[in-house]
């Protein structure tokens, strides 16, 4: 039986493994986590890699997973990596139903069950002027940096949704 773990502990183990070994596939990473007593589904592992900003890079052993370095775009506050921004655009097209600004907040609507997923993608993309998200089942509350930011954020996200 696998050792109980939290998302934070699991992701810390993934960080440590990726920092010390050349991991070429999710299956290989799953095996390495298994060696530590951590059992994880492929879907959870995939989400963890996205949450951590892991990318595949060429290494001595071929293409391996790597985490962003401090100087990478993904590590800069207020700016997500190109992959994260592309993923946001794709998910906005699929999931964003509406975006209504009010004061320094933006209320986003999604299909039922999609709000937490889209909120996570927004957080990872580090959308400019968004301080944080709160998600329910089909509604996301975005907290922006000010009353003038909310309409611009809503317009930006609606523009991505096309």
C-alpha cells in the first residue's frame, strides 16, 4: 500500500527527483515515486508536472523533464511561460462562458465542473493584474490589482476565448 501524501509533499518529491535524475517519461517518474512509496495516477502526475511548470528539454540522456530555473519566464512573477499562456488561450476557448468585471473583481462563468480547472490554468499562467482566483463549480472569482484592472483582465480573457 502506498504511503499517504499531500499534493505539496508529492510535488516536493517530484521536484527532488527531477533535480537529481534524468527522467525521460511520466512512467519513469511514476516508478521513481513508487520507489518512495508514493502511488500516483497518470492524470494526477500530468497535472503535477503542469503545476510545477515542468518542460521537456534536451539533456545528456536525451529529452528529459526539467523544472524552470530562476531566470526562466515561468519563474518571473506576473508572467507565465509561453506554454502556460498557450494553454490558457486553449482552455479559455473551451471553457470560458462569460467574464464580468465589477470593482477590482472579475466573475468568470464556465460549464459545470470546469471552474477549478480553469482557475488553476489562470493561476499557472500568471495573468497580468490577477492577484488570485477562487473557484466553485461553475464560477471563478478573480481578484485584480485594482478597479481599472478588472475590465482589462475581463476583456483579455474574453479575447483569448475568441
